[in-house]
C-alpha cells in the first residue's frame, strides 16, 4: 500500500446459503510483523438474506510507512454451515516507505 500514517478497511460478507443468517459479527485483528496485536474490533451484528452481501467498516489503524502488518478477519460458523473455509481471511500488508 502507498505510504500513509493510517490504514482504513472494510470487509464484504455474503450469505451463500439458502437460509437467513442473523446476528453475524465480523472480527478484525491488526497485527505487526512480530505478531503483536495492535488493535482488534468487532462489527455490529448484521442480518443477511440468502444470496445477499453487505460491507462492514472498521476504524482506521495507525501505521508506520516501511513496515509489514497482518490483517486477520474472521466470523463464527453458523448452524449447519458446510463451507467454513471462507470464514477466515489472513491478509499480509506492507505500507510502503515514502518516495
């Protein structure tokens, strides 16, 4: 990512099933390169109709240019869920140094 002092992000979640899902909460953990948690936050609960998707936003995080970070997004499995592989996402990030 380009040099910046703050990093803002959101997550798009979808209901690929055939039942209404209620109260889905997405958790975000932002870690430094050593694995030390910088911040964690949970979204407000979201209800999703079958086939629906929505975006949940998280607070901006203070970052330092030139450093590596990791963003971990997760949500709990729901009753009778078959595909749980897509309930967690780990995203490595590099904030570029200026210039």
